């Protein structure tokens, strides 16, 4: 069986578990336990969604949310809300640099967190043409600042010394 391209005419998706969906095809056949993943989770979140089986082989593909029904979009978004949980940084409390690595203490929408950043040049990225910043810590966790212009002056001062 080759890759199945899903649109509103070929199939629909239903969430069955925290990260899993069921694909029901137009002919009535059902494929269970598919795990959706975004191929471009930061830059193009509503396009190019792969559906992987339990062996992480791609079985199906959604090119664009615009091509599938609303219930399928909701099922994918519910899975992604859990899988791609990215805390939003609201303020930078403290920043220390030691041996080239940064140690930040930040207030997020999920509470206060302290983490290390290995390389400020590759791990702190402002998305081109936006006020959005993505940070990757030394454990490969992601954090987001949705709009750095809305942060308090202290946080902006700390942040811009590393951009």
C-alpha cells in the first residue's frame, strides 16, 4: 500500500488517544493508531501533516488543513496541542552566562522554569519578519516568546543582549 493523500473526499480523521487518530477511508476501510506529525511545526503548522503507524512508517499524508473537513482538523489540533506543547515565556527573570552557556530563569504560562542554552546563536531564533522568538534549551525542549515587544523592559533588555 502506498501513501494515502487525505482530503475531504478520501477520508476523515478521529482522535482516539492523546496522540493518535483513526483514519476512515471513503471505501469504509479503517486504519487505527496513526500518529500525526507536522513536518514544519513552526513555520507551516497547517500544511504537510504525516500520519505514522506504530513502526513510524508513513501511511497517509494531509497536504493542507483547507483540504480536510472541520472534524478532522479538530482531531489533529487536539493531538498537536498535547504533542507540541510549547511553553510561552512571559518574562525573563534572570540570565547568567558561564563558560559560553546561558542559564535562564523565566516565567512561562506553566510556571517558573530554569534551563540552559548551549549556543545562543543557534538556539535563540527570531522568526523572520515577526516578533516571535523560539528558544531551544540544552535538553531540546522548545520555548516560545509569541511577541517580544509585549514583554516588560527588564525582559527585553536581557533578551536583546543575546539576539
